[in-house]
């Protein structure tokens, strides 16, 4: 299957650069996965598309403010660090720019010396292992000094860090937000509960690979990045109850979808408490085992994300919906509008 089959024309002006003032002010397109029928709505109306007995599954990961700007202790030269993966004893795998300025033994300073670091190992492609030194709690220091690692297609600075976190974010560890969840407010979640919709959470820590384009010509040749996921016993039991009672399971975002499909796929369609790493790649031809619908944003052309959406609703239906979104000037990508596929 050719990657070009998932291409579409997207005017750059439709790429949302900043979040809306209110989380639930975004527009909502509802796509019937069976017929391809479309309904233009608003996210404030999302509750009306759910029924008692349904279950909504959200990713409660929290984004690390993982971009640090510092200087070399000896020369004062500026350096940018992006934290990728925590190892032991305050050592992190990082991406450094410009990498040539940081060699093994280089000492770096951040925030007037509140945080210092030394390079302990040089890796390929600008990667460096960095050991940090600080007083207090590392994540608190990072919250005050670090910046959000926004996607490369967003050029604007983010005034409020919390707008790149969901209101239900809890487990620290992502390099990017599970953006379909950004539309939800506490009020909408309460309305769903009052209607008899279950709200459940899984954790998947989103890696930087989520921004990696599909470079292969053929879909089948693309390799997905691995990401850590976790599901508790309580969540697994609740999802199995919903399935047994005939309720619909609707995932919020591609990250929740990949987690649920990984777990159901490894346990014969049964939800089971588990944790591990998943590199599942979902594209047309995949047979879904866990979800009945999903809420998602509008994705990049030729991305693994639009392939996943196409697997659920059909490529022609999705591309038709995307053409409609462009015509109606929906906002695209991380800070853009939402789509409900049901």
C-alpha cells in the first residue's frame, strides 16, 4: 500500500498555531464510519453523541517541559537540550543542539546555576547522555526552567504551559501531549458521567517519534517508535464489563487507541492489567479488537496517524472528511479542532 494514498492538500493557514481561549470552543466533525456521513458540530455538544453505558477512555499522561536552554560553563556558548528518556541516577538520554558544542565531560548550566549537568556519553545523531545536578526535586526544577517541546509545525510560543496539558494529566513522562484530550473540560467530563458514560484512564507516554514522518514509499515498510503504556486492574475490569453489557468503547486519541488495541490484541480481545512497550502500527486492513469509535484531531498528510484513522473509518471516508474540513476551514493538528468517529 503506497503512502501517497494518504496525501491531501492542506493550506498552511489551517495549521492552528495557538490554542483557543476555551478548551471546548473547538469545532467537532462527526464521521459515521459505516456510511461516511458527516455532521458539523461543536465540541461543547460532544455529550449528545454518547449513550448511557458507553465508555470513554483517556490517556492521563503528563508532558514533561523537556526543552532546556543553557550555556557551556567554560565558554558561555548557548546550548539547547531535549530530554528523551530517563535512565538511572539522574542521567537522561537527550538530544543536543548544536551537538558539536557538547562533548563527553562538557559541563552545562541552566537557570543561573539552579541546574547543572555533565555530558557522560556521546551518541549518534546529536544524542548525548547527560547527568544532572540540582537541589530539591528534579521535576519541580524542570517545571520552573523547562519549556514545552511543541511540535515542529507550531512556530508560536505558548503563554500558558497548562494549555499543552489535558485537565486530567497525571503521570509525568510524555514528550508530546495526547492532543485529542486537550478539548475536554471538567464540566464536560462531569456531564458525561451524569449521562451514565463511564470515564476510564490508561497511560501511554508519547514519544518524539509521534512527529516522525513516514519516509518509506510503502506503508508496510514503516517502523513505529516504541512507547511505554500501562493499564490498571480496575480499568481492565471496567472495560470488560462495558463490553459484556454491549456498551461502546470510545478512545480519546491515537495514543489511547494504540494502548487498547495492543492489550486486547495480546489477550484474545480481553482487557487485562498490563504494562510494557508498544510499537503497534495500525493502518487499513487492521481488524480492531478493542474500540468502537474514537475522538481525534485532524492529522498531517501521509502520517501514521491518518493511516490509523483510515483503518477505523475507511480511507475514502476519511479523505472525503478531510476535504470537507479544508473547505470549511477547520483548524488542524495539535491545537486544532476535533473529529468523532463512531
